C-alpha cells in the first residue's frame, strides 16, 4: 500500500477509470477532475468538479502538492506550454499519457531510448505542423 495522493486530469474516460480503480486498490487516494458532477462509493476516490482546461480551476487544484499527476488531457501547443511548468511544480511525478505519441511505431516495448517519431518520420508536412505530441516533447526537453 502506497498511500499517495494522485490527481487524474481528464480521468473519467475508459483509461482513467481503469487506472483510478487500480490506484485505489493499491492504497492510494485518487482525485479525478470531471466536468460532470459525480460521486464515489469509495473513500479513496474523490471527484473534483470543474474543467481542467480552465486555467483558474487548474491553478486552484494545483495549490496542493500531489505525489503524482496523471494527465489524459489534450492541449494545443500554446496551452501546454503555459500549463506544463505549473503542473511540474505541483508534483513529484507528472505523467502525460499523450506523450506516447512522441515515439515511433515499434514492435518492442517503448522505453526512453526508443526512436522518436520526430527523428524517424519523413512526412515533412506532419513534422512542420503544430501537433501537440511533437511540440510537447520539445517543450519538456527544453525545460530539462
């Protein structure tokens, strides 16, 4: 049992619900942002009503430190650039699941050393676009 405080941003979809259940079973306190009013039967699962795209709402819930934040949200490049420093300051571990789009297709499990789409794609139009998966990776790498 870990007893960590974990925030799931946009965690009411299929992946978020499944992850929330797993994290609760592991002994964590899980908080999920939702645009709909929801209730939980578990004392270890709480819903926070609001829109995680709303900067004021996000800043309010990030006033507390989180042991981990798992982010399922889709951002424009500009929106992500504004939010990533705030998110990183509010947690010990930030997981942006959309970052899986950073890596090229692979039959092997993806690791930190796997080829990146940015490095192996020959699609010039795609590489020049403002696709958040490509730009998000570059923004994070610039911050490190």
